[in-house]
């Protein structure tokens, strides 16, 4: 793979833009695909969808509990529903409906959390979704997927459209660089993607944190440190086979996520490793147990070390035993 550079490619698009374009293409060929929105067709990039397929979009308004309830009802009648809303509101205000109307009732709703993590930047804690992995992991019968780049996003939407079980897809607003041009690295729910191979440290990330993890691996190479980078796009079900392999083949593991350090990707990995006898040095990188600082998405992530420099520094630290 060639050198990884800053995210300036003209082809890089926000994952939620790719979601909307992929959904429109699928819906043009399948009239059973219905988008349900909570006054979020603009932020969800579904304006074109509504204009071209007005009979396949339902506007609920700012009523996320109703959004999920209506989506579940349509799904129970055989429609392939995509419930689209900001992740912070979808997974907090409508959590009971997700638990009961979707998962407990086994309705195959595709829950689409947009503007996830700290994408809303200076709007602050009320608009950050740093709890969604934790609360949804605690609910039975739902697949949790956090695509990292445009390729993973397109594939995830296509697989979600085919799913007969509830799925949560989480997307951010930042244009995302293609992680790898290696066509042999496919995509399927429940299987992590190794986008760079190394032997010293494994960096397991998801969503928009995978790209800075890849940049960190490049920086580490300059110091003679070889890093594996994994896009662990599916948190549930977790690819424990790959995690076990990484724990065997590398000296230490770091997880990186745009989520609270409690209850997310890192704790899912740690739980598996500890309960299965793996005792490698391990570090969870994410948002600490506090209300975030105010700033843009990049400023917030940089503040907490979720950057190429921050991840590289943590890898050097953990390998040195500090």
C-alpha cells in the first residue's frame, strides 16, 4: 500500500452522503424500501430521495419515538424500512422503542444514526452520541455497524437492505479517505477488515477513527515499529476470531473509538480477551468519562489524543511498558 496522506482526496465523501446515494439507488429498484425521517431529510442527505421517490419516504417530524414505532410497523408489514435520525437522539429518545418495537418484536428495521460521535462539534454534549454503542450492545437481537470509509458504507447499506434482522448503522459528517485499494479485502457484517498488517502492535478502530489509526501506523514505521490496523466496523457481533489472532501475533493492543471509553468497542474487546485468558498490554482510547470540551470534531478528537500523533504516542508508550 502506498503512503497515507492527509485526507484531501477530491473523491472522499462523508459516509452519510454515500449512504443516501446508495439507498436511493437501491430504492429505485425496490419499491419496498422506505425511508422514514424525523425532520432529518436534509441532514440525512435524503432531499434527492424525497424528490425522486416521494411515495417511498415518510416524514414524522421531530418525534424520534414515533419514528422508530412507525418504522417498526412498516417493517412488520413487509417494508424494508430505514429510520434516519441524528444518532444522539435516535439512540437516546427512542431507546425503548428500539428495545421493544424493533428488537424484542424482531422487526428488521435499519436504524440509521447520522452525524454520529462528536460530528456536531460545538453544539456540545447534548448533540454528541457517545453512548450509542454501550446502550445498543446491551440489547439483544441487533447488529451494530460503524463503517470507516466510503467503500465500507456502500457495502454496509447494501447488506442492511438484505438483512432480516434489526441493524444499526452509524455515520459521520467528515469526508472519509479510502482506507485501501486492495480489492481482496472484502466486507461482511461480523468480520473485521485488516487494512494494514504489522507485528508489534495492533490498533483496532472503527468509524472515523480508523483513518487516523492508519496515519499513526505510518508514523510508527518511521520509528521502526510495525503496526496492524483493523477496521472493526461491526461491534456486535464482534469478530472474536480476529481479536484472538491479533492477541497472539502482536505484543500489545490499542482500541480507538469516537465513543465514551465505557461500554464501547474497547470494552467489548477487553471482555473477550480477559475472559479467554489473553493478557497482552491493552489500552482503550476514546472520550473519557466527562463532558467533552467545546470545539469542532477534529479539535475535540485531537484534545483527547484521537489523532495520528496521539495514537502513535500511545503505541510507543504501551510497547515501552509505561
